[in-house]
């Protein structure tokens, strides 16, 4: 009987209260300081890339139009040389697009990661300070059911000093 009481007492003691919280990280990111300037800087980079790409495409179109207009008068050697120039320029454009996409993604990460890290740290701090065992992100859409969960958005805003 003492062993049964000891086992029951140990099991009851081992159980820990689970406190659940949730936050919509998308809503939090919308109000994070520095996000707007980071996005403006990223947009400026995108505008430069788009301008360069547009110039390259206009050059390709001009070369192609010139080739079409003068093709009948060209010798085989000149025609094949012009065709190769057009193919080379088209390939350079494709390579530029791929490289630019990668560089823009890297720039986006570089600009937004510090903001994301600040938000994550504030969420972790609030969870620790308020005894939350788990905090779910409702923006991710993975939370299918929610009961007795506290929305910690206001606490995180306060922690970040946001209104």
C-alpha cells in the first residue's frame, strides 16, 4: 500500500502544467520596426535589376529586328555570326536573371533576418517570463485546434516596445 501511494504520488508530482500560447507572426512582422526600410531597400535593388534586365532585353530585340531586316542580304558567314550573337545575348540574359534572383533572395535574407531574429527572441523571452510551455504560430496555418491558449501578441509587442 505504501508502494502504491509512493508510485501515485510520484506520478502526480511528475506531471507538469502545460501552458499554451499562440501568436500570429505575420501580424507581428507587419509592425516590426525596420521592416519598412528593409523592404524599401530591397525594392530599390529590385528596380536596379529590372532596369538592367529591360536594357538587355531591348538590346536583344534590336539585334533580332536588325537581323530579320538584313537577313536576306547577309552572307552565310555573317548570318551565322549574327545568329550566334543573338543566342549568346539570350543566354547572358537568362544567366543574369538566375544570378539576380539568387542575389535578391540573399539580400532579402540579409535585410530581414535581424528583424525576424528580434521577433523570435521577444517571443521566446515572453514565453519564458510568462511560463508558456509551447507557443504556436497561427500564421503558419499548422494549428488545427486551439483550446485554452493565450494570444501573446500584446505581450510581445510590449516586450519590443511597440504600440
